[in-house]
C-alpha cells in the first residue's frame, strides 16, 4: 500500500470549472468533493467498481470553489459508504468514481479514487488478545497500530515475521497512506497520529524557546548550555513510551539527571498524555564528587525551584514526582515496585551505578535510554565496554548481566543509546522511519 495510490486532485481552477465533478477527499467512511454546471446539477451518482451504490448529498457550501466561481458556492457533495460496500473479494483496493448529471441529464466530467478494502480493527470492538506470534516478533509500533498494519497488508498470524528495516519502511508508507484513507473509527490509529503530532510540536517549541542559558556556568564551562538532548532523541523516547504502554507495561518512568529540566518537561507531557507518573531523581546541586578527569563537582546544576518552574512552563507538573538528593541517597527509598522505563543523563560512572540499582524493578519488556553514548559504542547490536569514570555504559551492562538479562543495544541519535533485553525487550522505532512518518503527517 503506497501513500501515492488513489490520490485525487480536487482544487478548483479558473479554467474549466463548468461541467466538473471532483472528489477531493476519500476514506473508508465517505467521499466528498464538489460539482458544478451552470445550468444546474441534478444528481451525483457514486460507483464502486462500476456498480452504482447510491447518490451523494449535494448542495453544501464550498468557499474555495466560490472564490473561483461565485455561482458555485453550493457545489459541495458527500457520500457515506453503506456497511460492506467497499469489500470486494480478491481486491486490496477498489475504484470509486462519481458521475455528475446536469438538469438536462447530460453527464458531467467524472472523478475517481482508489480506496483500500482492508477491514481495520474498530475502536468499538472488544480489544484483541495478543497472539503468540505477536509476542515472538514484537514490533516497534504500539500494538493497535501493528494490528492496523497487519490488516492493511492482509497478514495473518503465520505472516508474523521479524521487523526488519525494509519491513519497517513499508509499514511507514502504509501508515502515511492510512492517514488519508483509513476509517476514522479505526482503533488507536488516529490517537497515535495525534500523539505524535502533539509530542513533536511540544519538542520543537521547547527546543526553540526553553531558557537554555546556564547563568551560573563559569566562562566557557561545558555546562553553559542548559539543553543537552535534541528533540529527535526525545521524540524516539516519547514514541517508545506509547509502545510500552500499549503492551501493558506498568510502573513509572524514572529519569536520572534533569539539569535544567528540558527533557523532564518533554517527557512529563508524554507521560501525562499516557496517564502515567514520572519520577525525577536529581541532587539539584550539580554533579557529585568523583574521580572524573572531565567533570567537576557541582557542574550541571539546576536548582529545584528552577527545574520545577521550567517544567511548569514547558511541560506538565501534574505527572511528576521529584526525588531530591544524590542518587546514592535516594534510590534505596524509592517506593515503587515496578518501573516502566528508565532515562538517564548522569555523566558519571558512579552515578550510573547508583541509578542501575533499580534495574531489577524494570519490566523485562522495557529498556534503558541513556545519554553519554556514541555510535562507536554499538557494533551490530554488541556493546563496546571500556570502563572509565566518565562512562555510563559499563554500569548498564553490569546491571543487565547481574539481573540475568541478555543485553542488546543500539545508538539512537545525538548522545543517546538504547538498551533492552534481547529476548523480551520491545524494539524502539529509530529516528529515520519515525521522522519520515512525522514529516508526512505534518504536511
């Protein structure tokens, strides 16, 4: 299924508007458009695969057409498809066209589109139970979206294959097309689109307007800029949070290291949209003392009042709980038995080791996202370990091994890495396909 199939051109032009019937919107629920004939329009007939299925409602107001031809202001038409009319055996797409007829009975130039026949899961139906094949080959998309994709391709359980890069690319193209043509009653699909749009809009706005200058940094200090994570990295995390929630992963999101609260603000909005709580761990006094040759005690400090104000302004405080103090002082008092996801931006090995003491509470389907990573740290899923006071990867690896989890990792973007259990962990959608989907949806 391609996003280019079946697209019609419906914008009226100055030339040739008389004697025209044009479909300019089509999905599995209805078609709409406009038709005009100076002598008047008697009827707009609708055909599916050359079989007449009814007449469209005609006479709705179309301001865009009226700007070209004032006499055509009431030229709009629409037709709601009766149940089952698009189901044609053996066909993935059906041809839908309209034929207008003037008052004298003469035909008006017609327009046609292609609409997919797939019966998509309805939001009014009972939730579907996860199949063994879905569990064996989890996708990087939320469960409801994955089921839409299977229906669009006509996949059955026996077609549940691994989600290779080429399969993900096809899925993105299918979703782009589905944004146009899928029934608006499709379970989860348009919630997913709205979530992506809302999260990216928030991330982009925050990146442009967040108070990024660290006013207490020394001249030329490495912490002079108060934004350390790009919107792309956080967009991947926001998408994965929705995927985790769709699979029934419960617990809170634990963020270690908030600095000025940039990532806290973004993720708090996502977690609030998902109906979850976010636990933010930070000393609010900067980095602890360490053996690091790079970082100094007190660097990367955002005061509690500053972070709280920033999250209030650029995120959602209602979904956030703050845990004030160095991680060595706070993690042992954490009161939640289950953790849904971990996000770390901690700079130091000793800080990462303290944070990773909570790893046994992390759902085995979930993951750790961490800053301080580079592409060369990941080679074909294998993680390069080079212990150092400035490295956080080794504590992550040790924690996974210590909890009996087989670790797989990958680079996301910027300085963010992704760590999950190779057997049970849900894969994340990486920036390439996610941004293609975002760009297409935001046109």
